[in-house]
């Protein structure tokens, strides 16, 4: 992901200021459901703080994580613009602050602010491109390659460069990671052990502490 591609997903300061003026800020504690599958999609959310997990429920009840929304990103965008019902769940992964806008208010903002409407189109286009890339990765890459690609994406969008590896503040369980790359939890644990042996990651228990991108990239060859 290039710098330009990373900027596609998050709003700039001016757009965020417009949204803050148009709706209230609401705090969601860790684990709280923000919206559920089947609900009418009448609200748009701007992530001010924390991370939001978007997931679906599989037939066997497993939670399949399909996206993670970061600070500065919009949540619930496509279905709200389509005036449809939710097909996914959104959950606060940690302490989360969201600016919440009613659909009608958001549409008024888009009508009155053309550059915000263009930005929203860019976000939706970027997410579609990312979804296409994920499908390609599932078909084309073995499991260790898919995990390496996921770690690189997380490092770019959620990581902090310490000068000695990328610190990942976002916590994901092995089960969540397994669902994101289409494999099993034991397989993810096994691959992480291999990554640790190669000093491509530094773990604290089961949490990823540091990622070393250059070493991770070797697993893509």
C-alpha cells in the first residue's frame, strides 16, 4: 500500500471538522456492538479514537472479520448510502469515540460540499479495490503469504515506527486473524511460531508487539 493509497481511507482534517460540527460524539466501551446485522442503516460514523471491527456471522456461529476501521475513517458508509439494512456487525475493539451522523444530515453535507462527496467516492473505490485484492490473495497465496500480507497492511495502517520494528497497538486474537485470512487458529499459531524463529515478529504472549517488515516480506517470495 502506497502513501497515496493509505490516504484514500482516512478523511482529512477539513472533512473531519465538517462532520464533527454536524453530529454528536459518542463513546463506546470495548466490546460494545455499534450496529448489528439486519438493522436499518440510518447512521454514518466517523472514528475519532480507537478501532472498530466489522464482522459477519458464519453459519456455524463463527465471527468472520471482514474489515477494521481506523481513526479518521468512516464506518457504515455503503449500506447507509444505499438506504439498506446492515449485513455486518460493528464492534468496538477498544475504547472508541465516534461522531455519529444521521443519513439525512450526511446527505446534506455531501450535497453542499462537493469535495467531501468526491472524497467519499474515493473511499468507496479504495475499499472496493481492497476487497478485490483480498479475493485475489485468498486464491493466489498460500496461508503463510496471506498472513504476511495482513501483517504488512496492519503495520502500515495501525503501526508506529520505533526505529527498530513497527509497534502494533492493535490487538487481534489468533482466531480473528485466522478468520481474516481464511484458515484455522492452530495454523495461524504455527505460522507465527515460524515468524518468531525467523525474528520477523516479536511477540508478548499471543500479542504481536513488533513487526519487522523487511523480514516479513521474505515470506512473500
